[in-house]
C-alpha cells in the first residue's frame, strides 16, 4: 500500500514530476509530461503498477530528509545499525530527454542497499520489454523507451530490474534513468554528478529573482519553488497538482484529475508571482491564458491542458484500485463541460491585474476581453455549476454572480484608468445591476451573511473573496457578518471546508464528504486580517504552516482529526494561498484588489 500522502516529496524538470516516498520509492511519475500516462503508478495501486525503490536492503522509512537549500534536489538519509547512507534524487533541467538522477552516498559504516525498478507504462498496465546490458538496461513498450545506467550489476526477471550492493562511507553509486520516444535513437546519457550540479545551479539562480522581504521567508521560498516546479516550461501553464485521483475522502469517490490548468487560479497565481518578483513567470502564465481563452467566448472552459488543448475526456481506469481503495481512478476531467460563470470574471480579473502591472498589455488582449464581456453581458443572469464544479443542479451561486460583477468592474477600470475603448456606460450599468441583485437575493439579513446561492441556507468559503475582489469594503457589516458566519459554520478542527455538501439537501450531487480545503483556510487568514482581527489571522496562518509536511509541501485538503493530507499533491492553489497570505500579513499590498476608490464606488451603489 502507498504511503500517507504527506510522506511524499516531489522532484521535477518543469515538464513532469515524480513523487518520492520517505521509504525511497518513486511511486508516481508520468512521462514525458505531467499529463502523460504514468510509468510509476504504485501511488494508486501497489508496486506491481510501477515503482522504483532505492534504499537500505532492510527497508523502512528514512531517518530524515530535506531539500538542498532553495532547490528541488531531495536528500533522504537513513541511520541503520550498520551505518548511515544518503540518497540524492533530482531531475535536471530538460535537455534532450527526461532524466532521473539517483545517487547513493555512504556517510558512515557500510550499509547494504537495494534497488528494485518496475517500469509499467500506461498507468501500470503495460509491462515493457526489458533487456539487460551488464550494469545497464533498456525497456521498450509501444511509444515509450527508457534506459537505466547503473554503477552496479542488475538482475532482470519478469520485466523487473533489481540489485543489492554495499556502500561504505565516502563511496557513491549513481543511477540515471532516461526516457524518450521509442522511435528515436537512444539519447546521450547524462553524467550524474554534472546533472546534479546543473540542477542546483538552475534553482539557486532562479530563486535569486525573489523580491519577497516579509516574514516567513523560508515558507514563501519553498512555496514559490513548488509553483515553479508545477509549471510546464514549454507553454508557461501552471497545473493544479502533479497527481490524479488522490481522494478528498479516503475510500470515497471524490477522486479527480488535477494535472491541468484552471483559469480561476490565474489571478491568484499572478498576484503571487508578481508580488514576489517573478515577472517572467507571470508573463508566461498570462500568455498561456490568452492562448487558452482565444476563440469563441461561449467556448471558454474552466480548465485546459498544459498546452491549451480543450479536449480532456474523463475515463475511469479500472485496473488501478485507487489510493487506499478510493475508486474510481479518473483520468481526464469532465468538469470541462460545465458552465461556471465565474471563469469569465476570473479571466478578465487576471488580465486586468497583468495590465495594471504593465505586463505587456496589447490591443489583441483587449479585443479578446471585449468578446468575453459580451458573453457575460448576455449570460450573467443564468444559473451555473459554481467554482467548485458541483455535479448537482445548476443554481444562482453568489460567488459566480460576484465574478460577473468583477468582469464589468474591470472593464470600467480599463476604460477609465487605461484609456481603452468600449461601452463604459453599459458596463457600469450592468455592474450596478449585478451588485444590486446579489445584495438583494444573495444576502440573508436574518443571519447577517451572504449565502452559497440565492435562497440557500448553506455557506460557501468563496464568499470570503467578496471584499478581496472589491465587491464591498472590508468594514461593511455584511462583509464582517459573512466572515464570521464562514468561520463559525464552515470551520472544522480549525480549518475551513469549501461548503457543507449536506446543506440544501445536497448541493453537489455526490455521496460522502471531503476534508478541509487549505486554500480556503488561507482565504480566511486574509479575511480575518481584512476585518481587523490581525492576531487571529496570524495564529491561523501559523497553524497552516504546521500543516505542511517535513519538506514544506501542501496537498489540496487536510483532515484535522487524523492529521492527514488529502486530495492531489502538491497543490498549487494551497501554495499560492500561502504566498499571498504571507504577503498580506507582512504588509504587502494585495495585488488582486482593485483601487480603493473603485471599491468605494461599488459600496455606494444600489444594495
């Protein structure tokens, strides 16, 4: 059985990533891209679905592990009765092919080591043709080919390569696994020592652009490195997480594929990147966003592939039993076909943020935005599926309507602040109309809070974003009441649920429940600070930092009862939340908020 989710670390080369367990086993990896079929899928099954263990022959979890300072080089150490040993794992920046470098180093005494490599392509279903060549091997299956360079002799049986060897203090043994398409010639093997040096140089040079000077520097640095590691370098797209089908409830059915790029993450990611000095990454993300959103505004999706592709069909992989029996295992994501009104607003907000940062705004981008605005003008009053991709009936979700307000508000600002052309009076009137309707139909005066949807008795953590996007000022009693209601009714064990799935007779159309959502808990940090409860905000932020695993990584969700991470990992949205909350608490201006006078103008409108 796979380890607990929080026991995995990540290495990657900005094209794909691998999850390395505290026992030295790589249990998840897709090649050659994040969204390719996995060749190591033990995370969702067992070792026969693909894994690569490298550790002491006696087995067991490591004594300690860490990332080499400000890099994605993972160092895992074991103290054993025979001595101490370190395994260093890394993926060098992508060159001719994808490489995994694993180096065993004796630290003390002499330790008997073991490695077992089970390559299983096609999400664990396809056993390759493995041939040995002394201390080397090749593995081929369909379009995939891999080569292992090893400094010890290998035994090969039934498509599995293994070896046992002893490492004494001061000795090193290197392994390099290289993947390429099978119809190409074998790529040139990298030198392990040079590859590690190149990897270290890449990350230390990249982090040199960090401009963050606030508190919690270590946590912010690790989070921005994680966000960079979740970036697909050829296009600039930032995927939500490196995995698929890790459950939101152990043994449940809420198991989704997150190896794609969500448009709603755009403004939060841009705020985090621009706010920490990584303008090149922000610019690349903006360009990806423009390419993905191009075309008919009616066809805008909530998510796209790493290269902007639209078609992400959802299938169930029945030969994988799922993480701790959490089935089905899903590949692809059917939520692409949903109507989520907020996405138009999120996209327009992100492009507005980029323009405000003088991030290469151009006429083509504005023409696209006007097309998106025309669609929102026609459809803002329609019910939708909400930002949480519920699979129940469509409703008039308050957050979705607020993001329609954001779309018109940013359009008005584009004309007034940047001199762009457009029917500003029409947009201003629509903005006021949406604002008035939300305040009238989405606010429960008896309870003193906005609700999840019109007429709902439930709440939604996304309501915490209303003041963040400028819909109402922080000091408005309706904002304060909403923040307090969410804290009171959606907090579980000190962390925030996205919503109550049992409210309103089951809003999301799915059985079971889920863990607390870490990004939403960071939103509560920001909201508490916004309404003047600074001490509470800081205490909650510190609690969230303790939720990170020993490597500083966060998954999507957390179960405070068991202390376990849940959902896909590492989760970009969680790390974006950490960066932005740290910036806000340290006094940095919240980049996602519009000007104060725009917020004041909105608060003085109807409602």
